[in-house]
């Protein structure tokens, strides 16, 4: 490619060499922002960049080292071990002894280091041998040791917007020294926008796709058909099964159902399917939603969720996925109640905290003569023999346990009727107690 003496990928050649050329992340690099000021003033500190792929974590680390006139060393947690960490530390110590300058140690995929490997950095971060800059796509709160986290500042990098990606692409098209300006490529605004959108916020992906399209372009024109061919290799959406994006999206789906938004719920469901999520996982979560957020306000929701799960297991995709979609929409539109969920949690708390309270004698089973002689089951009132099939005033809790009302039905859906029924039964209990 014109003006480039080597064969480094376009994404690598187009890395910004000055902070002014860095695209995006204005929330941490804008004027007077703490990180921007620290870089401009040459005040190094250890940090972790948490953000999606292609958001500029590696590039920003290089710019920081360059701006502060520091040695830049890099490790990949995928390929490196404690031996490599020690070798990097030795290089940093030698560099300081010879040149009296700092070293930035950049650790890519830092979340992939285990606890002992992360611990190996601690004394050298503490004494300033290295300025640690870690990059991770996963939540540092879950993936990094507290000891390491306490010694660094976490900066959250956001996914790049479409306009940011378009800026990156335009620079590559017009840069004769490092980009592909010498090819005289034609990319109209509509297809520029299309390329930026399919890159899905990932600048590296955008440049990789641009480079492939440039190599395949006929008559130096990148057409819509060519872009379709270039991106036809599969889903490009961000979705890491078991990672941060995975749990964020299932959380969004659950909250959309709880919030009675069928359209948003369908969107997140489609996003997860498009990203490769197992529909059976979603089906199981939908069953949970039916119990936790709809409950007795509409008991049909649980049955429909179970039917959708069964349909997915019987038919597979895509027929089963439609059944799950049907259940999701029904749950989102159904009357909501978490009364059973709250009641269950309260009952579980009492079960754990009140100890092993004995079952009252009148509630015990008495299958043998000995048990009957010990008064097991004595005085039990058979509800079906009582007026309204209800043994008014009877106690079903352990003796001495305070009276409990865990379940409080809402005023929505079927629970309106359930609340009326319970109120009637409690009136009967009250009358029975007054007669005693």
C-alpha cells in the first residue's frame, strides 16, 4: 500500500500518535478531565482501562507512555506467566538504573491472570518500579484482586459511536503515510455510514473491514454489495457468552419484562439470540420471571413459560424461539406481582433464624398406634368438615412462634380476588378467637 514500507495491518498503522488524534472517550479525555490533565502534566499513575474491544485501550496506554517519555512494555495475560512478569520487572529496573526514567507496563486482557499472577505485580506497583496499565473487557470488580484494584484507578471506556467510527475510517482513507489514500478508493456517504454501523463501535474492526474491502474493490469503489460480502462471515454484535455483555443483556431483558415493555423485551431477546445465546438458557430465565414478577397476579404466565421451554426442547430452532418470544410478550403484558417472591424470602429468613421449631402435635402424622398414644394428630380439625371448608381460628405455625403474614397479595390481576378471599378468612379467624 502506498507510502507504507511494511505490511502491518491498517488498524495498527492508523494508531494515533498524538493524544489530539485520539477519537472518542471525551468523558475521560476532554479538556480539564483528570486523566487528560495527568497525561499533559506527565503525572503517571497506575490504572485499569475497562471497555469493549476496539475502544482504544491499547492505543491510549501507548499514548500515555509516549507523552510521559516512559518505556513501554507490554504483556498479554493470554500468553504470559509469572516468568514473563519477572522478566518485564527486571527490564523496568534496569531501565530506571540506566536512564532514570519510568516504565509503563501494559497488561492486555488483565482479567485472564489468576490471583497469584496478579499478586506478582503488587510490590512493583507499590514501589513505583512500573506504572501498571491493565486493559480488560470484563468488570474489574469481579475479575481483579482487591489488592490490585486498591492500587490502581479504573477508567471506563465507552463503545465508540457511529460518528467516531466514521472519523476513524475517513482518516484512513485520506492518510497517505499510514492509511490507504494512495489507492484512490471511492466510498460514498451511505456506504461509509453502513461500514461504520456494521463495525458495531469497534474501531479496529472498522479498519480491518475497510482493509479487506479495499483489497477486493473493483474499479477502486467500495460498494454496498462488496460490504455485504465482507461482513457476511457471521454475527458482528458484541456478545460474550458468560461475560459482561451476556449478563447485562439478560438483565435488560428481565427488567423490560418487569417494566411491562414487550417491545424492549423482544429487542433484548433478539439481541441475545443474534449473539449466539442458547435459547434454553433464556427459556429457563423466563420461567423465573413468571414466578418472580407475575406470580399469582396471572398464574397462566408460569404455565405459558413452561410450555415455551418444552416447545424449544421438542422443536429446537427456529420454531421453539417463537414460542419463547410468545411467552416473553405475554409476561411483559401480564399483571405484575412480586408478592409470592417477597413472601418466600421472608419465610426463608424465619426458617433460618428461628431454629428448629417443633411441629405442633395436632399437625403431626399418626400412622402407628404409638404415635396416636403420644397424641400425634390429636385435636386436628379436618377443614372439609368445617363451615366454608375452613377451620376458623386454627393455628398452623409452631407453638410460641409469633403470628406471621408473609403473603400480601397486590391489587392487580387475579390477586385482587385472592386478597378478598384471604380477608374473608381472617375475619372468620377473628370471630372464632372472640368466641373463645
